[in-house]
C-alpha cells in the first residue's frame, strides 16, 4: 500500500524484487514464486522497469530470458549501471522450476534458494566494482538551501538526484557535515522541502569543476511525492550512465 501523498514512508521490511517478463507468462512466474516471503513487483516493459527501480531501489531485478530472446531488445546497458543491486536473468523450465543467472560474476543456481540468499544479504551475485546504491537522474531544476540555524536562503541549481540525495551547483557550497534545509522548486508543482546532510563540497578556487555540494537525504524526510517525481517516465530517460534508452 502506498503512503498518502506528502507523507513520510516507513522503511520496507521484506526483500523487494522487481520482475520483468512477458505479460502472457506472468501467471507462470507468479506460480513459480508463490509462497516466498519476499515482495515481488511485476512489470512487462522496459520503461516500466526503469520507473519502478528509480522510485524505490530493489533488492534485485529479475529479467526473464525469454523476454530478451522474444523482443530482441538491447538490455545490455541495464547490466552496466553503476549500482550495487544486481540485474539477473532467469528461466523457468517445463517442470516449473526456475534458475537464476548472473553474467558478472558468472553464476547459475536454483532460483528460489538463490533469492533467499540474496534477501539475506548475500552480495556474491553483484559485481564487486559497483559503487552506488541508487540510480541517479540528470535534472534541470532550481533549488535553494540554508544551513540549519541560518535565516537566509542561498540560490542553487540541481545537477542530479536520486532516492539517496542530490548534488547542487552553487558558488557558496555548505561545509561538509553541515545540516542543510533544501527546497526543490521545479521538480513538482509545489516545492519539496528536504532535510539533508552535506557529504562533499567543491569550492570555486579548488577545482576547474563547477562549485557545489553533494547532499544526502535524511531517511525521515523522503516522501511519496518525491518518489513519484523521480519515477516520471520523461525524467527517467535521463538516467546518469554511458548510454540512453530509446
């Protein structure tokens, strides 16, 4: 059940897997996964998958190998995203048993048992060199911020955003570890106000890069309206990566 718009959401307790597969095979997939103590979200198109995993980070993404073969779509860039949760292929045999497969690292194992291991925190299905927990989106958005305790707002521009935080461009970045009140002005019709912590900053005199700061959200300030804004289809097309979906 979704939280009311603007309400703060409680953290999910169960592992959450997003399953991408052909709609005509959904009943087979649901039957294969029946009885497992995990949350499964079923989608049948690549755009729906992207919107879903941008709104809320899954434990893993499961992609039906039959869909890749049938549609001849290029899913390659999914497996190259710099995120820590794995994108895995799966097949269901004529006996109804499923197998889970990973290309990097190379693995193949029985599906239900492997999902239990992943849900329990097994990271051996994920590439070791992945850095980010959340998918980032490029955005063109005005913002303003002020350090907690200050009364004056400072103007900034949003550079990118995710479920975990954002980076801003500003000539007067806050200091690392400063607690910052941030207002996102153009992301939704009404401004979204977030409590954040400064995790890095870059000043004008320190680099040729644009000055600014990286801000992480306080978990108790993430709202359903922010998740919905992140998952808008047109915005999801701007995932930060080497290539763009068509």
